[in-house]
């Protein structure tokens, strides 16, 4: 009898329809993994089982077809049938291609199976890693008439032959290699026919690609048998029957599959069965596949047919993560998921399971366990029905949102117009047009006004969708009933999933609050009444930042902030050193990750994507710095999509840097600064920045602008926010001038004390900057504006301590040399004060009642708090309606790099708290 190979390897024979039909109707066809299967006789063309090769473009009567069946029709000669046991005695395992990717990994799989103490085991295996792709590649090469399909097929042979040589021995090896070579010979003949015809039907393709599963199942079953365990292997095409649908999916026929399983088991009883994943048959016994994630689906279906105790899906990850760990490094493994949570997350792109995989096991409450074959110590994730009697306290400790998933490369289509409201059939017409072009709608959102409908589709399909809608509604658009069909490209979807969201108030508020604090705009929202998920559409560029922001909020993972430090001078350098010393503690104890990704001075800057090593930042700034460019610096700090929050810390005293604050805040960049120039500059610019701050979730903190590290601004705000009314603010705001007048006693001259302060580092390089009173004036303006007064810097009278003739000195050295010439004036004032039992103090005053401010040298009684200062301390007195008789006083060090940097650091931590860090 002629073999199938010889029949198909002759081109003239293949291309002769009559010869093929004659051969098919009068000869048995030996297909790759079946017994010699006789075809029913006679067999009309219209009832053929499988059309392996189709010849497009020919008339119906001249089509040539090769037929085969996967049904074993041999007569059962066993004296009695073995009944299939069902229920908890069965444990189902599924191993993917990575798990059986090599001989060593197949041995590991065998060991896991042998270690399972279940009474009965059913194991579903995929093809070896990359083999399915190789098989599809064979088809593509052959129908492209690329003769390299022959060498590609040889590579498939060698991969399996070498694996078998490593795994098997004796009769098992000989039997497998014989079958392998037989299959390869048949495939070579089939591919030759494809090469000649230039086309292959879907059923033929399914038949060819299924060989990978057949070979891996046979090898694994042989390894199990070599260990002395009773084991059978199953070609699931003999058992699993599915009905193909028109949407590249299949529906299992559970009743027919159950009957065939009973029949198969009666012939092949065993406590361990190794079965092929991915492949199945149609009711007409035509080989087919289960399409995407087919092996997982196979395991779930077989688990349902066996009523198994559980189905374990072995993969290369420790379980299901709360978010994609490639995007959120703090993502955690979820110990449990409900069936609904699992399919919601998988629909939205999470690497869990295909949604259809869950349906078969859900019917019988069979749990699915996701395990890592490379980390057996990890317990994995259990997908099951939630227990009805879960302890309420443990529920409260668990996040109401189980996980987050994203889908990228989407476009939003918005159809709007007044003519849509209340018109039946509009939505049907819209989505009918979308269906006609074969586009997949990912999400739909419609306002209750019915004025517009928007929906998300894959970006590659949006052009066809828009054209179809414009064509369908051309008349309505021309008449004005519809105003537009708008396309918003470059979108992504973020979905929050959790079954307990439905019964928990405030989840949506928390989600949107986290997005708002990360300065992320939401373009569309959808939520079903089941409340298993909340879906939002965002700009694609915001997606990862959004994911990290919401994950951080719900899972209390680290609040990560990308920081750019502007001005690594005395204060900036001190801040960087403080950040270095505290970084580990903040991460471990407070879940705060402050990552300095940029440092810039006036001439050079240092940039890093992952974060600058603060233990060597000075050396790096010298060795790897580039020319400073503010726009590039800001873009770099803000451009890291993996860090949701960005802050720029301005440690300069530069008005040019301060002029950028508004633009930075508008772009969603938080600002922290001790620089007084913005808040004491032109009033209109100050009001503009503050208005923007109030309208957005972008934060602007400037505690260190007044009093260095003292809580002056926060105290003032606390009083105002709790309803107190400010009457007067008076204080010694300059640490330099505090030191000078605290030491201007006992006959010492003013110039002597100024020289001492300069030498001790209390003054600016040019002491006139301190003695002019301008710095104090700026602090007075800041407090006045915080109190509600709309004053300009020019509105504040300032008593300067710089003698008029010395204002024009060319240098600080010249000034210091000539200052002693004017000591008499201040010495006389001090003596007058001492005679009256008073002291001199340089103060700033905000008189809120009279809406004025002033900076001047004043006298105070020696028992006054201002007279009892020492060193460079600041002191500020708040007189309010509550603190009228005895003012509220804040006192402490108000100058120095350490305390000023500490105040800035405190603002950064306050920002982290506002952004979700635990308090």
C-alpha cells in the first residue's frame, strides 16, 4: 500500500484532483500521530474531514484536497470497560513551553510530577520553547515558496532528536526516534505540497503546528515511565472537541468531550496521564487549536471534565503581581484572587490567564494555582471563589484594590452632537459601523446627557473606524445633528481591579486623588455596576507614572520622587549630604525613595536616569558634568516615566531661576525652595503662582524662605486655616543681624562686631547685603502676603545700617576698612538705649491692621523676649485675636547652612507625605 508521503511527494500526483480523490478513497492515510486510520467509504468531496491544501482561484470541481481523520476507529477488544474516576482524586498540572524548553527542564517537570502525592495526576504540556513558532515558520516559508523550509524542518528534527537522546534510552528512545523521523518525513512531504500550491488552509496549519505538543508529551511520558510509574500519554485531539466560532476562538463541547474522555480512559487506564495542550478537534474530527493561550485553556477544560481538586499552571514567575513588575518595581505577589478579579486583570493585559481559561474551572469551583517552576519555594497565587466567612479584620488589612493593569497603543474615538440625545439606535449604529470594520472596542464611556459617546480601540484600527463612522453618519454630520467624530491618539488604559471595591466607599476617590497628585489628567472613565474594575484613559506618556502613583497609594509601596537640585552651593551641598545620610532610613522605615536624578549649577550639570550616587556626587559633578542648560535639565528630571512624582529644589538666590516656577508648576513639577525672590518679587507674579498652586495638585513649598528651618510659614498658615485673625507679626528675621546686635555690648564698636561676624561666616561675602536690610524686607513681604496684604517690596520702608557714603564702595574690603569711621552714630544709639534699660534690635514688622510693613532698628526693654536672644537666633512674635495678650512666639536658629538645608529637607518630606507616603 502506498504511503501518504509517497503520494504527496510526487508533484504530478498532488496536482491531480482525480488521482488524489482516488488515493484518498481507496487507501489508508498514515498521519503523524494517529494509528493507520481508514477513511469512510465512499466519501463525497463535500463531506471531507480536512482540507489540508487548497488551491485558490480554481473552479470548485478542480479543487485538490487531502483528507485525514484523527479519530481512532479501531475496535475495542477489551473484555470490560474501566470506569473513569472523577473528583478530588485528580490533580491537573499544566507546563508551558519554557518549562519543557530543554532536556534538563523536562527532567525537572518529571520530578515535580513524581513529587505530587495526589492519587491521580493529569498533566498538560505545551510544545518545547519556540517550537510552535518554528512550526508556523515552516508553513510560512513553504507557502512563500522559500526552499529554506527544508533546513528549518531539519532544525526542528535536530532539536527533538538531541533532547530525546539526553532523556531516553532503550526501547523508549528507539520508539520515539522512529515516530519522530516518520512524522518529519510526512511533514516534509506535506510542506512540499504547500510549496507547490503556494497556500495552506487553516485546518492544515493547525494540524502541522500541533506536532510540537505531541512530541513533548511523548518524551515526558517516557521519562515518567522510566522512573517506574504507570503513565499514558494522550493526544487530546481524540478527546477534546470544540466548535470554532467566527472570532478566532473556540467553544468547548463538554458533553461530547466527556463521552470521549470516558472512552479513551477505558482503553488507557492510568494514574498518571500526560496530555497535549493547545490542540483539539472539531465535531467533524478535523484537527484544530485552542488559539491564544490554548494550553492553559486545555488544562482548565480537562480539570472541569475530571472535576479535579485543583489546576496548577506552572510558569516562570512567582505568581500574579499587583502590577507589572517591569513598570512598578515595588509590585507584590498576590496570594489570592477571585475568579472575577483574575479575568478582569487578564482582560486588561495583566500576565495572568486568558479570561476564557477561568470559565471552565469556575463552573465547578476548582481553584487555579499559578506557580513558578524555577522557584518551588514560592507558594504562588491561588485563583478561587472567595470564602464567605473571611474574617472582617483581615479584610480591612488587605488592599481593596487587588491589582492594576494597563493597555497601551490605543486611540479614543469621540462621537458627539446634540442630535444624539434621546434618539434610539444611535449607539447601535455607531458600534455596528465599528463591527463592520472588524475593530475591537476596549472600553466605552457615555455621559447621561447622551450628548456624546466615546470608546477606545487599538490605534492600528482607529483610521478604519473613523472613516466608517464618517461614512455612516455623513448626512447627520452635514446636517449638524452630529458635530464631530474626533480621534484622540496616543492613549493608554489604566484599570484598577478588586472585588471588594464594590462594597467599599471612597475607592474611586482615592484612585483619582492619587492621579491628581501626580498631575495626571484623565480623558475618559468607565466603571461597571459590578464595580470589579475602574477604567481610566490617559495620555500614553503618563501611563507608567500613573500606574506607579496609584500602586503606591493603595499598596503603600515606596513613594518615589525624582529630584533635581538647582544650586549645589553651601545650602545645596549641605542638603545633598543630608539626603545621602538619611536615604536608607527613609526607604526602610518610611517607604520614601528620594532619587536625585540631576544636579545643576550655573555652568555645569550632572544627569542620571536611575539616580546619582550621593556618596560621590562632588566627584561625579567634576568628572561627568556637562554644560548647564536649564531646559534640558528640567526635561530630564521630569522625563523619567518610571517615577510618578517630580520636584525641583531651588537652593539659589537667583531671581532668574525663580522666574521659572510658574511654568514648572503648570507642567506638574513640584517646587521646594529657600529662595525668597519669587514670593517677594512683583506682586502679580506672586499672585499668579499662588493661584495656580490652589487650582492644581502641584505643590510649592517655601518654609525655609523665612527663618531657615524654623516653622514660621507653617505656623502662620495653621493660624489662618483654623480661623484665627493675624493682627501683627514682629520679629528678628536675620541671623546675621541678630548675632551682631547680641554682641554689640560692653563698649565694643559696631565695625568690630561686624568684622567678627564676617570672620565667623555669619554674613554674606559682602556684609552690606545683610546690613542694608533688604533680606529682612523680603521676609517681611513674604509674611505680609501670606497674611493677605497685597504689598510690593517698594511699599516697605527700610532703615539701612550701611552708612550712605559707604554704599558706593567698590569692594567689601574697602567697605570694611571704612566702616569704623561711622561707629560713633550707632555707639551713641546704644548708649541712649542702655541708659533707658533697653537694647537695640533690628526687626521687621507686619502690621496687618493698618496694612503696612516696616524694617527698622528698634529699642526693647531688657525683659522683652527680643532682648533675651543669644548667638544668631531668630525670634518671631504672632499677635492674633487668640494670642492677643501674650503673643505666640517661635524662637530658634535662623541662619546657617545646616538649619536652612534642614528646613528644605522638611519641605521635601512634607511633599512626600502629601503624595501618599505614610505619616
